C-alpha cells in the first residue's frame, strides 16, 4: 500500500482514507520466470509481458534488475540475440533450476489466492449492500458462491455463503427500526420512492454442466409507492412498484457466457426486464412480505410470487431484499449452451433494491 499525499487533488473524494488501493507486490520474480517458461524472451518483451500480467508496478529498470538477480542465482540463462537497429539484445531462457523454483512459487501464489478468496467470502458474508455491489462489479461469483446440488436440474439447496439476498433483514437494520425515535416513526403516509440505480442490483445464480455461474447487474431503476410509518411499510393500500433492468448490464465475468445469454434473450429486441408489483401481504412482524406481481422477460409476461425483507434505515429510505427460483423456459427461453457447457433452466433470481424518498420539484 502507498500512502497518499494529502495535497493530491485525487484524494479529495476519499479524505477518510490514508492509503491508496494498490496491486499486490513482490511477484516480479515469479512473473519473469513464468514468462520465460512460456518462451525465451529479450528484456523489452519481458517488461511488456510483466505489465500485462497486472501484478503491480514494474518498470523496465526493475525488470532488468530482476533479470540480473535471477541470472546470478542460476535460474535463467542469457545468450546474444539477433541484433536490431545496430544494437545487440540478449535473450533470456529458463534453466532446470528455474523451472523448479517457478513450481514452488506457484504453490506460494496458490496459498496467497486461497487466503484472498477467504477474505472475499467473508466480505460477502457481511450481508451489506456494498458487499453485494462489489461482488457483482468485481465478478467474484465463482469465488464466493457454493456449488449447487448435482441431484437434479430442479434441486435448489441452501448455499454455504451467507446470502446477502436472503429474506432475513440484517440485525443492525432491525435495531435501527426498533429503536428509532418516535418522531421518525409516524404517521402513516403515502410516499413515493425513487430507486437508486448505483446501489440496486440483480443476481442470477445458475447451475451448469461445469459448475455454478452467476450473472449480475448493477443499475436497477424504477419507482415504489407505499404507505409508510412507524418504521415499516404498510400493505393497505397496496404498494405499487415498477422496476426495470437492462439486459445488457448482466455480466458473469466470462465474455462467451455473456454473449450467449444476450443472444438467447435477444437483447436487441427485448433490452429490458420489467417487474410490476400487484399484491402485498405481511408475514408476521419481522419486516417480511409476500409479494405478487408480473415479470416481463424476452417479451413474455408471467405472474411471479415471492418473499422479500423490507427495512427502513431512515424514514426517507427503503432497502428491499429477496430471491425466487425461476424457470427460464416459462419465458420462452432455451437453456444457453456454449461448447460443452450447458446452463440448466431453473435459476435463482436475487434482487436487492435501495430507494430514497423522491424529492418533489
């Protein structure tokens, strides 16, 4: 990590942070060995290759210093290469001892990755909205998700991760609801909330013939009208909501899977998924609700029921979380296939929406 210069203009948006997010360091030596394991290279090509690996800052002088160190240790050899523009260049290659050291380095890197994967899983398990957003934006799904059961294509199991899409409200939000001062709890009034796109996300967990795949999209838009008061949403009169999700925003981290999904949905003709709320009833007093509505996907509209958790962190904001199993064949979609991969038709659709009270102008 590199300490920020407090006079730097770029620090103004993150003044609370003393450090700059930086790539991992100390991987220059194994990076050079890896590139030479692929093929002999000269120094300029190695510097370019190290940069492409994105393992931190590595300028040409540091690469040449690494080459001198590795050659002195007997891990690489060098020989004169074909001259270019009147200048001779040395070509570097891996020795047998260098291959052994690279193998050991890969074991170290695997241990480092396992540790970092655990960090990501623990972050997702915090159940915060930002953790869900980070998971979607970073494409961590293959790391943080637990595989589905292989019993059948319609078998849904409880996943090992603490799903941030679960219908259980976070304890700190419940505490806010129960202990909010009475001046913020009433009376019950109809209010219109605007969805905050940058903090609203949809996730689609699917099983495939090669393991779990998750498609995620940040940028849900829409409006919610509901009677609120006393720190809760009331079902009389019935809330009304309309949400929209741009299909092209769905990403899995694999460009082939993403392209096949967009092709199956026919994203050019049907670019938007629509969700409309039609019915609402409470489930006990824990902020859980049974919803009924309509979903339009691929130009096909179908009724859909599900359970969500609704919390009010403040009297001007809503957080809605829920998930539901959906069979994509109900919307006229054929299960996507890419080479030997097949995605099964039953998927878990998770929705997390944050909305703020609309400001009248």
